[in-house]
């Protein structure tokens, strides 16, 4: 029986690879295809160079219990206009609502809040808060008209980013400047937000008239026909069509903290709706008192000046 060959004799010697003939490194695979290493490094360096402030604004929108249907529809309109907001269940409007809402804001990962508080089924107050350090503003909301109520012809994409415009008198006083900055942060949709669309097709207008902030929402209408198509930057043919909702904000107080704290500003022209209703009742009560006094005067006049007996009163009566 012959001898078996050794395993080392049967194997051919492996060729020695030179450093110059090494295989190229496999590129990284992405969802869009194969990505070259040089391109990845270029994008990474570009991202590092452009890395700065990134807007991560998130707004919690909620309301108090026993809110009326009209004010609830306004709140839902605001939720549909702000894709970066988060809606939560109703909160009891008590003295401890500030602590409850601050905890809710933290749990939702938000840093701002719009809280709609309804009192006596008549008055709507809106809190605009920056949490957790403040400031916070309390508004009385008047002249409320929701989208469903107005039925306007304007329309724009849901989730598109708005242009914010402010009237020139926002730069007049310090408290208006603070309100302008807060409105910009709350109503300005962050760039590249996952629920937003990268288009600007509507405008939020904030204007100060009679110490009140009036809100309007307009669609930017551009002709799309080939004959009427306008060049980039041509604003003469653009038109604005109102979409809604409409409301008016009367600032009451600005606080230094979240849902409270030191008072930074108090509106000297503010009159509460309770005082207005009490004055109207007093005026109505005054009218009623005037009527009672007129009746008593008439009776006293009739008693003091009796009519003389008529000599012809019994002329047509039959003789018994």
C-alpha cells in the first residue's frame, strides 16, 4: 500500500498580494443607491460647516373643560394650521392648572403652549406660554369666527409654512416687541419639520388696531395659466384670498414665569367682561326704575288734579 501524500504538498502556494493590487473599498449602500466615500465625506463636512441654530419648536394646544362648540372649533382650526403642534385632552380650569399644564408640556416634549380657557360659557381667554422659564401672556379673545362659520373661498395646503407679517406699530413699545417675538416663535413653523410641507402659500397677518391684535389668514393666489404665468418675484399679479379663522386678542397681563410669576406688563385699558355685563344690567335696572317713577308721578298727578264732573254724563241713560 502506497504512502499518502502530505497535505502541504497537494496545496498550491497562495499568491502574495501586492499593496498596489488591493481591492477598492466597497461603497456605502443607502436607500437612494450606492454612495461614494468621497461624496459622504463632502456632505458630512458641509453639514458640519452649516450646523448652527435649528428650530425645534413644539407647541402644545389644549383647552379647559366646559368649552363651547364655537371656541372648540377655533382651537381645532389652530391645530390644523400649525403642523408642529400637539393636541391634548381637556384640563380642569382651577388654580392649580399652571402646574398641571407645565407637567403636560414636559411630558409631550414641547416648549410652548396655547391654552384656551372658557369661563361662564361666554368668555374665552387664551394663554400663550413659553415653558418652563416663561414668559407667558394672557389674552381675552373677541370677535371669534371659525373657518366653518365664515365659508370663505380661500384655500391652501394643509401643513404648508406661512409667511408672518406684522404691522409697523409692533416696534413701538417694549411689550409689543415681546409679543411679536412670542407670536413669531409659536406661529412660525420650523423649517424641514416632518409634518410640514416646504411651500409658502399663505400669510398670517398680525395687526394692532385700538390696542388689540387682529389675526387674519390669507392664501397667496398666483395665476397658473401659461399666458398669465408670472416671473419669479413678480408681485403685481399675486392676490390674497382670505381663508380664516378670524379673531381678536386683547392683552391683559404679561407674566415673567410660566402661567404666573411677576407681572411684567398690565393693560391699563382692559375692562373685564363681568364689569361690562354688570354695567349693562345696571343700565337696564335704571330704565325700569324710571318707568316705575313715571307711573307713580302720573297717579299722584291724577289724585291732585281730579277731573270736574261732566254735566252731560247721564244724559243718554234711561230713566228708571
